C-alpha cells in the first residue's frame, strides 16, 4: 500500500510510549519516507530512527531552541522535502506542538498530525490494569504538578485528589514526595494504591507498586527520578465488580436476556 504525504506540510508524528512497534502504521510509513526527521532527543526510543531511509537527515531537538526547530522545518519545506517532527507518546498530551504550529503559520506553512499511543496507555498495558473499574472508578484524570510551567489555579493536585478517582500524573516524579503528600492532603487515603513506572514499554522499563504512604521511598530506592509516570487510585486495588455488559440477564441491541 502506498500513501502520499503532502510535502508542503510539516508532519507531526506521535512516537508512542517507547516500544518501537507501538508507533502507528501511518507513523511508521511516514518515517520510512521522510527526508528530514526532527526527533525529541532522549525521550524518543532511538530504535525508531532505524525505520528512516539511510539518506534521511535526522536532528535531535534536545539541544535546539524553538527557533532552531522552525528554521530546520522551513528549510526542508522550501527544498521540497518531506519533513517529520517525531514527538513523544501522543501529540495531544504535553506535546508542545501548538507553539510550533503557531510559528509555522507565520511562515505560511501548514501541518498534519499522526496520533500516537500515550505513555499512560502503555503503562496500563504493561501493568495489566484498567483505569476504569465497575463501581470503583469510572473516570481518569491526566495531569502534572506545576514546575517551570505553572498549572491553572483550579487544577491543583489537591482539587483533583478530592475526587479519589484514577489519576495518571506526568512530568512530576522528580518531586514525588510532594506529589504524594499533596494528594493525601487533597483527599486520597494514605493506603490508596500507587505505582511509578519508568519508561513504560522500553527495554529498560522499571515499575514499583505501593501506596501513597510509601511510593516515594520505593521510587527513590529503585533510582527512578525522571521519565516516569505516577499512577494513583483504587483501580490498582483488590476490589473488582463484573460489568453488566456481558451479564446473561442484561439485554441490549445485539442480545436478548
């Protein structure tokens, strides 16, 4: 199957959580055809670059500024080359693509996006859990603790913790002691199940499981201080109830009880 990718556009590609096979088929095809690939440094599994053709120019954006990245994209488009921007996980979560899109628009350059698999999905798959459990949790909050980039006042960890639902916390493991304390201050009991998963789906993945009262110490003992997700909630506990969807007494459009 051949697929034509418009060379007048910059193609943003979600790289997936780490496992080189967890990129989408469309993302894989684009990488195979790209002439210029700008990838997000240590956050991207370098094995993904093996999909690129030998003559492709690959640039690590870890040492680049926004202006450097846009300049490289502009040059590639001007030369009629296929330009791919390989971002972490899925583009819709902490991908920082909006600022790149805004700058490209000033140059009259359009874009297209290829969604990826987020790390929070990869983490759940590796741990064999569901974020939603009947009668236990039916919602998932995805957030991060404020750092150099602040969070809106109404989106503090404490305010979210009051719901006691499932939570996936990005970009915060470096301050896990504060995270755990603030979650307990906000309403989670100290014995709420918690986990930290480092580089979910990568070959070097590490996972520790405990409760909010001890997860910080467990993470430190495992030497996990970056590139990790914090998962919190009763969805990782022992309580479980079967859904009604496949219950023999439940009728729906495709089955009569």
